[in-house]
């Protein structure tokens, strides 16, 4: 079974949660948000904002939308690693694992098409090792600046 190790706050009572105690990463590895091992699927970070109408509905009838998000990603063979609300530019954030970009795009399209959100953005996350591999590969690209 693939292993996921993440750094974040411990949330008691959440069985199967991948979040360890804050600061629990190995000092020799630096400070990755998530370290992927084995055959773990790609990770995605989504940022979303609700419409005013959605907030009004949630105020009138509060519900745990993390459960809904979990069912959406599981329908394509993925896993929800976290669901948070926030102050700031976006109302919330999700950390997902999905089999591939097409599967994640399907979830994003379904959620975006539902009309409850005013914005939904998803970013593919890379591990430190994947980024190092990309840096090494970039050397072979031979980019030339415009006009150079």
C-alpha cells in the first residue's frame, strides 16, 4: 500500500487521517507539505469560493461539505486528504489524490457546473523529488528568450 506523509495539525477523531503532528517532518528532507512514496496517485490542491446564495443556504441549514467532497473524489477512484475553510481570497481549500488529470478534471467540472461556487481553481502538486527531476530535465529543453 502506498504511504502518504503530511505535515499539519493533528485532528483527533478522524480515523484514516494522514495528518501528523505539526513539525513532524524529517529535518534531513527539508519541509515538504506532502511526501509521496510508492505508487501514490497525483495530489491536487483546490481553492474555492461559494456564491452568496450558497452561504445563505449553509447558514439556514449547516452541513459538512467535506463528506460531499469525499464522495465526489471517491467516485473517480481518488481520495480526499483534507477540507478546510479559510479567511481571505478563497472560502476553502481541498487536498485531493486522483488517479490522473482527467479524473480530477471531471470532479472539478462537476463541482464547478453545479452553480454553488463563484470560483474553483485546482493546482497539480509536485513532490520535491518530482521537481528535482523536472529541473534536471529542464536543462535539456534549451529555452531561448524572445529576441535573444
